[in-house]
């Protein structure tokens, strides 16, 4: 889980525990999008400005992370071509050298 989302979720979880005696399962929140959506939806429906603000910030950060994941795609397994630097010299043949 992203550190920004984790911090915001900790605050939201604390508020929901105080107000509704509801314990947010952070592991489930991180791995089950439907559960995360339900928790954020509940926070947004509470009518509390701070709850809504935190839930909105979490949603925004999750969208940012999704956008980054689409831009930064993992390399195919075993492909290291993108890991070489432009300054690395190409292998040279020793043919013709004495």
C-alpha cells in the first residue's frame, strides 16, 4: 500500500472507530477494491467534512497510482534491455586487432 494512502487510511480508520465503532481492515482495504469502495463510500455518506475530505484524497491518490501503473509497465520476465545505460559501450569484436 502506498504510504500516502496508508497515512490517510489510518486517520480515517481512527475516526470511523471513534464515531461508529467500526474497525477498518487495512489489509483487506489494500487488496479488495470493493471493500475499499464501501469504506470510502461510508465515510463520504457520514456528513462529516473531514471524513469526506480524507475519503476524497484517498480516491484521488488511488487514481494517481493507477495512472502511474499504466505508464510504468513492468518489463517482460528476463528482459534487461531497458536496464542498460546509454553510455555503455557496445561489445567490440577483437577481429583485426593484434
